[in-house]
């Protein structure tokens, strides 16, 4: 897996997986970005929950509308 960092100068990165299988998408991910409209936060959290593992970082966008709290509640994960 290749991680892209803005400003790294390489101009791009390889995509490890692109598809609809959430288990495959989350497997081995160190950082999970949950990006979508506010109404999608709860369903995404509920579908993600069985596939999240200890140590993964979950970033929820939008977070300004309580998205992180909604994700935490819906997924049942413990915040650090």
C-alpha cells in the first residue's frame, strides 16, 4: 500500500482498492476517511463497524455538524 502525502513531490499514488466491498476497503487501512453528506454518517458507521479494528484512525467529514459523535454512537467504537 502506498500512502500519498501532499507536497511529497511525486505527483500521484497507487490506489490500493476501489470498489463497493467495505470489508476489503477497510482491511489494513490505518486511516479511514468517512466523507459524505451529514445524512450518510450513521449508515456508513453502521456498515463500517464490523470491519473496523483497534488502532485505526477514523476521520469524519463533515465533523462540524456532530459527525464524529454520530459516527461514534452508530458504530459503537470508543473514542480515544
